[in-house]
C-alpha cells in the first residue's frame, strides 16, 4: 500500500512539473496563435492561446478581472 501511494505521488509530481515547465516554455518562446506539432505527429499540436478569464473562461465581475 505504501509503495503504491508513493508511486502515485511521484507520478503526480512529475506531471505537475512537466505541465508547468511546458507552460513557461510556450509563454516565453511562442507568439500568440503559433502552433507546433508534438513529436511530429499530425494530430497533436501545442497552440499558444491566452485566456482572459480563469478556467473555462470564467471571469470575476468589476474591474478585478482575473486574480
């Protein structure tokens, strides 16, 4: 049980680190609207889009926008 829990934490940590690193890379190396295929696959792309809101394009009212 402890080994499976540890493995789950390791996988979760790797996924989060890769996700954040990819976000930083795209934000600093892509122009808005630019897209590149992933590993040369014709069906998988990374595209740089900025969302003005939060998840699912939700926004806070007033002049706060997103936090």
